[in-house]
C-alpha cells in the first residue's frame, strides 16, 4: 500500500517567512509576501501534481480566501490533483452543501475531498452569524453529516433535529465518486463525530507517542460504531540535502519571529476553545528553547501560527525516517506544507518522495511518473 501525500494551497498568502493566521490570530506576512492569486496558487498546484502529491488542502476562515471558489478555479489549471476543501457545516445548509459537492465532482472529474471544520473559535463563528457554543456545534456537525451522507446515498431525507431541519430533501444528481470526509478534533465531542462520519481522521503533528494514543482512541470509538477509519497527519516540512542546511533554515525562520508578535499570537491562541490548539501550545510553552520535541519534529511554527504548528526538519533521509515512523503507527496520509509553498513542494517531492519509493512506502499516483520540469531555484 502506498502512503498518500497532500500539499497545501496558501490562500492567505505565501512568503519566505512563516505566514500566520487561524484560530483568532492575524494573517501576517513579511514584506516579501506572495499574494494568493489564482496564477500563483495554480503554479503550486501544478507543481504538487507533477511531483506526486494526491491532493491539496485549502483552509477556511475569515483570514483566507474562500476555499470552494478558489479550488473550483484552480481545478481548471490541473488534471489529476484532488482538492481537500475545508468548510464549516454551520455556514451552509446540508442540502446545499451536498449539492455543491456533487456539482464539484462532475465538473472536476471526481477530484473533491472534504475537510469538515466544526469551528473552534466562537468569536469568529459569531462573525458569520453562528452563535452556538462549541459542544452544540459538534452536535450540529453530526446532524449535518448524517443528512449529507443520506443525500449522497440517493435517499430522501426528512429530519427535525436539535439544530437542523429538512423536509423532503433529495438530490437530482448524485456525486460520483462520493467525496471522502476528512475530520479532526481532540475533544470528546469531536471523537464521537469522527467515529460516526469520518473516512479519514486528521491530527496535527504531535510526537509519535501522542499520535499513537489518538489513533487508538478514535479507532476504538469507530469500532463501537461498526466502522473503520483511516488516519492522517498535518505537518509542515523543512527538508534539505543535509541536516545542517535544514536546521539553518529553521533557525532563519525563528530569527524572523518578532518577540512582540510571538507574545501577541500566543496570548490570542491561549484564549482558543480548541483542545487541539491547547495541545499544540503545550508542545512549546511559548518559548524559543527546546523546540525540537522529538527527533526532527520542531514546534517553532506554532509560535506565530494557529492550527498546525510543528514541522519535520532534517535531511531527506531523516525526514523519510520520521514519515516511516508515523506510518508504522497507522498514519496513511500526510498533509504537508512549507514556506514558501512552491519551493518546499520541490524540496520534499524531489528529495524525500524518491527515498520513500525506494523503501516501498510510496509510488507516484500517475503510472507515467513525474513529468520532467524546469529546475526551480532554492534560494534561502
């Protein structure tokens, strides 16, 4: 079985420095930023497709461009790449969401994956008109996904639930294939939803022993529901020909973190309602020392960015070792990113993926393999 790798579309802008955003933090970029134009995002998407990534995650929130509209446009510039579209179920009716997904599948040739984000920050949710508390949002997500899955199965749905109500809901045309549901969350409420509805449970990049605990937790909950779930992990990556080069790049990024910005971001993240975000904060404690929390696992990104805050850092062989380590735990899918996203896709795609292929852990999703492309400069 080949491991699956996804890349990331930075719809809040890209840079040679870390771009912030998410979980109540401002979307800050340096003076050398790259706006998230369709042309630039398409360039990243084509590179990812050529290198052998299966899909590309696109985030959701007030701090970035809309994921549905952006991926619909970028899909026209690619042929095989799938789009892992993040969306929040409280912002659109389940019938409309099921219809949107069905339309996307037909027009893209079946290249939609869905990353369901319940929403961890009440302040941002209220800006969109959603005034439920966190646990209620998760219960609504469960109702939402139940309706959507029945609609995709071709059923007519009538439901008068705690949060959602539909009558005589049905789709004129069904999606083919049915989009897979990716879902993450570290709270008890999140685990229940994942067990009942997720195809792939996603965790942020915690140390292997913590990831193993999460896998066992969700797997056990899914078994009680008579289901099985695959597992994925969300990480940044800094991989170079040598470990010294990779850590020099991590040090360069860290040196660019203004102390006041770090304090401000950490104060904002400390107010987060997200259990996953709390676990990210616990990995570094807001300080600059001891950021390598496991061999080649660096927590520095989380000092200035909400959400996924860890990176695999090392030589291509070392990063491949860490990927293999997570794979042995049960991780099948890796959702990766790096700054800037175009160059880092090449570093990983040309440096790590061939080593994983040599170990029998990965094969290019295209039978023809990658198409020869122009050399990309890797200036740091």
